[in-house]
């Protein structure tokens, strides 16, 4: 993102708009998301798949299980995070608390859209007041409720968008291109997992692999379940051969 010399005065405080209506601190937070690991979500007939690329700083020494990128929020809702891990943890804790308050107050699970709006309202507050900074993380929130299956993307600005298949984080462009080509409504669980893995593979750096991906499903009647590494690799072996067009390097 290029900035003219005259714009430098407007990137210090979150509460100051530039003359062309930009909040540079929010744009910097989006850049933090773009530098994060790739995550993706795919809606299928009765659930949603969430998938995340775990960037392990030292594969030989680090415990992969400690680098959790997909979190359970409620029995019917999960989320995948991209960007600053610590910021994501704070948002996940906030979302879990909101879901539990809803349980206590109304004796029923929170709807996916209402929870996402609560998260985004919380994010938006951090773009409007001095002395704070925006959350440098984006969440893909997936789940089910009485109105159906849902997948939302939340941005550092506090905006939200509903998708049938989506990706966020680093190098999401090739992932979204593949989803646009191959996503079909009404897919079953296996098809959605394979599409999510194929999409994530398209967004990997040159020489990257799917050895350390994290995959979860949130399905009606079953709740959230996390796939084991052996099960994930069995799906990886079923993927079609990788093409040459999806290996663009991260910007």
C-alpha cells in the first residue's frame, strides 16, 4: 500500500480520517490479516467446513497442536482465524462469553448471524475511539441454526459478509478463484472437505504442502468435530493433481 508524503500525518491516530476518507490504522490492520496464514470455509448441505494452514515456526521442535487456528465458540458455531493470533484469542473469548450469556438469558443457542454481528460491533468500537488500535485479525465464522447453514467473514473494520465459500488471510486470491470455479450448492461433507483442501493447496507458497493443515466441520445434529491428521491425509491423497496456476507466491 503506497502512501503519499502528505498522507503521513493521518496514519498516527485511529480517530483521524485522511482527506480522501481513509482510516490508515484500519488499513494497516487489514495488512496484518494479509500477512497471516490462509484460512477457508465451505458450506455444504447440512454443515460447514473450516480449514486453516498452520504456519509452524520450527517444525522439528514446535508442538503443532499448540498452534490452534480453528476454535469452537458454541455447540453450533466455530471459527477460523487469520492475522494476529493474540488478537484472535481475545475475540474468540468475547464471542464465547456472548454465546453463553445468550444461553443463560434465553435458554437457546445464539444464531450465527447475531453472534457475528456482536463480534463486528466489538471490532468496530476499536476503530472509533482514541487510545486503542483495531484488531489485526479476520474471522471466518461458520455454523448452523434454525434458519440454515451460515458462513461469515469479519474484517478488522467491523464489516461482515456472508459467503457460501470464502477464504481470508495470506494469498486468498487463488483460493477464491478455485472456489468460484468448483463450488456447487448442496455438496456433501466429503465433497466440501476435498474442495476446501484443494482450495487451500492453491493458496500455498511454492513448495508448500498440506501436512500441517487443521480441518473442522460444524454439522447439524453432530456439532463441531475436528479431523485427525491421519484422516486429513487420506482426504489429501484423494485430491486431483495440482495445476500450475494456483501456486502464486504470497504478496
